[in-house]
């Protein structure tokens, strides 16, 4: 590679932008491909944009001039033709390529009037919803995960009558145990109806029918049922990275962000880590700062999954979790006195090690326990 290697970064989300700026700073000639027509933006703010609580212009990660000043060629062009043998993407030569294509909303194959179903994953999705909602309208959110809950809360703040429908028995992917009741009360106090334990059987022209026969009328239907990684056409199978972020088995192709599914340990099955801005940024930065030397044969790009909290706050409804919330061998102990019915704080223990946190209604005290949980869960050095 020359002193100014050509690096193609495909996908201008949190991982791609972070990688592009660090690579440009390190002297690379960076082309950043974005298949969205707008400036790269802070994705979590899309929910606020959709319900009129944030302006689309205000969520850009960086102003346009920052890309030009850093020497980054930001191209609003989908990367569709990757030729790893020739090392070209859309016909442009690269020395190394960073795949940072993120993920897209997953929509189950619904029966009935499936065309009524909206998703909220891109700015285009958010602007579409923004044009459709109005106070008094009924919104059903399919999916009671954290993103679905946030959407319902923000819709309620905007004056919509929101309902959450979750096929599983509990909200937040069943990760909350007894703490869920506290979260439910807080959500219901905002006028939001919650139906758990029954999936969608059919999309009706003006509502949905659940598997248990109940029907729910609505004006707007939002599906928040998880996401799947974005591949480049013809290369969907190459999404799994080794622990060193090299996309096996393509030479000179590295992955970062939601698209990078990494095995937890050597020879382990790949797994889908939580989708997170922080994780994408950390991976992007690691690639940005170390790719040039690693690619030249100096050093590696070893990645170990960080232990990151999941945080949600809309008004006074808060949910903060961390670590292991599901293993069968955990013991849960509350660390609040239970006097405030709006608050739940508990620590999950494995033996005498704190390994998980469930905080509802407040964040007070979370950071101190976060540190302890991260220390307990940190992988021992090899
Ligand atoms: C509504 C919403 C709320 C969220 N809230 C939170 C939150 O509160 N906290 C949190 O940590 N995480 C949150 N997330 C998850 C978080 O946004 C993602 O984990 C993060 O954006 C991943 O970053 P990324 O760079 O991997 O991918 P992305 O941010 O998805 O960016 C990938 C980009 O690549 C583009 N792309 C795909 N294919 C191509 C191609 N072939 N050519 C060119 N461009 C392409 C995509 O269009 C996209 O612009 C939220 C996600 C959503 C959708």
C-alpha cells in the first residue's frame, strides 16, 4: 500500500463515519459510500424526528463541511458491485474496504393488509411517519422491545393514542423479571395500552387481529420487531467477522457496527450482539486507528465485545439494564427500599459477583454498579 492508501468505507452510519474520520486523520484517501441521500445522522434520534420532537437537520453526526475538510469523499451512492478479487467497489479501486452497512428493520411475513405496516429505521421512514401522525390518531406498535416502547412513549407525548402489542409474555424481550411491572405501570400511566402474550394473526384494513382473537383498531401501524444485517448484494454470506474484524474469508475487507457479528470466543458460533451506537463507534474507531498498520502486517485488529448498558429515557419513563439478565443461575436482589412504586433497582448476582442490573424509573446509582458489573464480567486476559 502507498503512504495514502485508498480506503472504501461502505455505509455512513455510526461505525462508518467514525472509521472514515480516523482513517482520513491517519493519512488514508477515504471514500465514504452512503445509500441515503442525507448527511449521516444520529440514528436513535429518528424516533423523536418521527413524532415531531426533533428536527431532521438537527440530528446530523457532523456538518457537511467537516467531510470536505477531513478530505473524505462522501458519495451518496449505494455500493452494489463489490469485486473482492479485483479490489474494486462500484468500479473504484480500493486497498482495503470497511463494511459498515448496519442493519434494516425486520418485518415478519404478516397476513392481510401488510402494506399498512410502517417501520422506523431510516430518516426516510421517520419523515414518512412524521407526515402521517396527528394528535388523536391511534398508533399500534408491534413489538414491545426498547425501541417499540420508546416509539409508543414518544407517540403518546405527541398526542397519539398508542398501543403496544408484544407476542412474548413480557416487554423488553423478557429481560426484566419482576421489574417489568414497574415499567408497565409507568408506560400505562402515559395512557398507552399494552397487550403481551399474543402475536399478530392478521393485519386488518383498520387495525390488527391478535392470535387470541382480540382486535385492536388503529390509524397507523408501526412494526418494531428487530433488525437484520445489511449485506452487499452477492456478499450476504460474508458478514461474520473473525475476532480481528477481518471479514472471513475476503482479503482486505473488514467489518464494523451492526453488520459485524463476531464470535464471542475462538471457534464459537457467531452471535448477534446488541445493536448499539457505542459499539458501532468503538468498532469504527478501532478500524480507523489500526486498520492501516494491521493491513500492512503490523499489529492486529482484535475485538472483544464490550459490556454496554441499554438505556432508555422518555420523560420520566426510564429503563436502564446491563449485563447478564437471563441466565438461570442468577439471584436477584433489590438495592432500593421499594418505597417508591415508580422505582425498581436490582442487581443480579452469580455467587458473590454482580453480573446484571435492572433499573426502572431512575438512573441514580446505576453508574457505580455498572463499574462493578463490568469488572465481574470482564473476560480474563489470555
Ligand atoms: C429508531 C432506532 C433507535 C435506536 N436507538 C438506539 C439507542 O437509543 N441507543 C443505541 O445504542 N442504539 C440505538 N439504536 C441502534 C443503533 O442506531 C445502531 O446499532 C447503530 O446505528 C449501528 O451503527 P452502524 O454504523 O453499524 O449502522 P447504521 O447506523 O445503520 O448505518 C449503516 C448505514 O449504511 C447504509 N448502507 C447499507 N448498505 C449500503 C450500501 N450497500 N451502500 C452504501 N450504504 C449502505 C445504511 O443505509 C446506513 O445509512 C437505534 C436504532 C434505531 C433504528
